């Protein structure tokens, strides 16, 4: 598994690269935004771990240029910018996952495994029998397309980008409706209710965690969780 680590804190970069090597990753380190973009344009990587505060080219701009190039390499952002609004900016710029500093190494490895498992090199998202095709923006249950409204599709895409992790309700509201204050408080619940009916055949379920948010998982993930709770 080839990983590009883009981090200008040399102490942190050294700790992370050694830990990643021990986990079986082939790691290349870079501390400069322009250099990292050049590497990503000419060499294939399975995943990128990216800091946002970089010399010469900010991580957000690097992400935008990478996606504008059509590169769908999975990117996990590491940053001290942990506010919800800043996370949304990073995700909208093209990040596939977001981890705020300080973080636990085990959580980083778990997120990398989940990211590379669900997100192929083509940028498609997968969960159970459900697949999001990045090139067309369409959703499929195996080979059968799902008929979704634009808002249903945006909400489902947000959940699929965070499979097996809780997505706060407010994050979903912002992703689907932006900053529209006129949106009713139960708008997200209505969309989730509609989606559940359309996902019956996919072996994927949207779970509600009261007061926290929503979690998308497949039958296998639910079985593991249930065994772990016994």
C-alpha cells in the first residue's frame, strides 16, 4: 500500500512514517505543497495523508487542484483546524476523511483502513451492495440504479463517505442545505426516512443515534458491532 505523507512538522512526520511502515505501508514523506502536488501528478499512490498548513501551497488548494486534475486518490486530512465549518470546507475541497490534531494513532490507522476499503482508485464509494459511481454521480444496488432526488443523493453521499462512523446531524444539514436558515429542523429526518425505504434491497441501513447523528453501515458491520456488545 503506497502512501504519501504530506506534513511539514518533521517530528510528527517522523513518528507517523515509522508507525505507518510498521503497519505495512510503503511511505513517501513530503513537507511542501507544490512538491506534493507534483508527486501526485506523476506517481500513483493508494492513499494520501495531508496536513492543511503547508509551505508554498496550502493543503486546501492542493486538494482542489488535485481534484480538478481528475485525480481521485483517497485523501485523509490531518489538521489542527477542527471546527465543523472548517471540516466541511475541507470535505468540499475534495478530502475523503478528516482527523483533527491531536489524534490517536490507532484511530488514524482505523480510518485509513476504512478509507482504502470503501474507496477505490476510481473514486467510487461502496457499502454492502450499495455503490456510488463518482464519474456519473449515480447510485447503484449492484447493477440496478437507484432513483434518488438531488438532496437524497447528497445526504447519502455524505453518509457513504463516512461509513461506520457517526455523522453529526448538523454536518448533514449543512452538506445538503448549505447555510439556509429557512430549512425546517426535521428536514434531515424526512430525507433519512425516504432513503431508508429506498435502501431496503442494498443490505445497508441508516442508524439513528439520538442526540448525536446518523451512521451508515452494512449487515456485516452490524453483526460485528452486535458481537462486540455482548
